[in-house]
C-alpha cells in the first residue's frame, strides 16, 4: 500500500488560495490572497517552490496565459487544483476538524 | 515603482542567477507586483527567490553538485600545474628589469618593488586566475544550475580550507582569510558571470537589454 503524503501547512494555504481565486490564480493574486489572510508578506519565490512541489505531487496543474507589458512581455502561469488536490484538501479539512473539536482549550473562541 | 526606479543590481541578479522551470513566471510576477511596492520589497523578493531556488537546486541535484566540486578541483589542479611555471617565470624577469633600472640610476624602483611585494602579487594573480577559470568551467558544464553548482564548489573550498587548517600559501592569517573567504568566491562567481555573459551575447542579447529587463523578451519561456 502506498504511503499517504500529508499536506504541509503552507501547501494547504497555497491550495486554498488557488481554489478561492479559481480562474484568476497566478503568482501575484495567490501571494496577495495569502498576505490578506495571514497578514504577513509572502515571498513569491516561496509560493512558486510550493506550487512546483504540489504540481509534482499532481495536486495542481498549470497553463500559460497571455503575456503582458507590465511583466516585461512574460506570460502569466495560471494554476488550478486537480481532482486529487481537492480530495487531499477535503481529507486534511476533515482531519483538522476532528482534531480541532477535541481540544477544549480552543472551544468558545477564547485563547 | 516604475521600471526605471527598480533596483538595477537586484534586477540583474534576478535575471542572471535565477534558474528552474518557473524562472520566467517568478520574474514576471515580481515585475508586475513591484509597480505598487517599494525598492526594499523588490530586493527582499529577489533575494528570497534566489535563495529558495538555490536551496531547491542543491537538494534536487546532489550528484551534479558533487560532480561540479570534482571538476572544479581537477581544473584548478591542472591550471596551477600550468600557471605556476609560467607566472613564476615573471619574477626573474622583474628582477632583471629592476637590476637594469638600478644600474641606470633609477634607485627608487627597488622601493616601489618592495612596496608592491611582487611575490605576493604573483601569488594573488595566480590564485585569482585559477578560480575565475574554474568558475567559468563549472558554469559552462552545468548550464541550467550554474548558481547552485558554483555555490557547492565555493562551499567545498571553505570546507577544504577549514578542514586542513588553511593550506593557502599567503604570508599572514588575515591575507589568507581574505583570499579564501572573499577573493576566491568572488573569482569563482566572476568566472560564472563571464561564462553566462558569453551565452547571452551568443544568443543575441545585449548587456543593456539584460540590465533593463522590463523591456526584454524572455530568454527561455518555460513549458
């Protein structure tokens, strides 16, 4: 039986950002989405390192879009979450929800 | 921040050092996002992208890194075998010239010669040429992962010198440290840059278009 690889926390964040952005998921909006959610500056290089890892695992797929002048004539690369990626996110969500509910210190919103 | 306000050195580093499948995507995203950001942000993003990329290349290509260290060591050994005799032959020529000048009444030459410490200068030149050439060879032979392979070789130089207790034949500890930790890495990187510049020129890109970046066509669009 093949051993299941669990998602890292940043991998999960990136996958969720890609899912939220849907058709507009390329480097800049993905970074902005994560920045908005976490309140921290995100390195575009780190986002791409994670996306490359997710792509190698078959959890995201990408295609090249249109080149623009503001990118120095470079094309945007759009990412989408694959069916396998969506299943992985759902399994992680279920595991986290189960663990979350079993922690009395975190019930009721008080830290 | 518009194209003319971008930090030129960071832009050049990004264009020269970054490699890998998502190279053009990362550069394009940093350029696009930089329009609403500061110069400091651009520097942070560029350096992070370079280091993340470097770490990944070294992790994924350990055998290539080992090969670059072995090739670098072999090239340096061969060059020193060739360079030592030819460069050391310059010292006797300088001695002869100095004697001739002294005999013809130019006594001050000896003072200047002592100040310049000819022997040390020859050693430094030999040291620099050897490492520039080694960097050039490694860069030419490891085209897609130049930065990672040069970094692996520089780390090997540090490790070797620390392991055997500084073998470099320099007169003082300070001089030795400067040569090992500053001059050698800079020379290796310079060799890499020279090899890269040759590639850019041969593929029809001018140095200015590389520096300007924003107005240039991507060097190699990733699949």
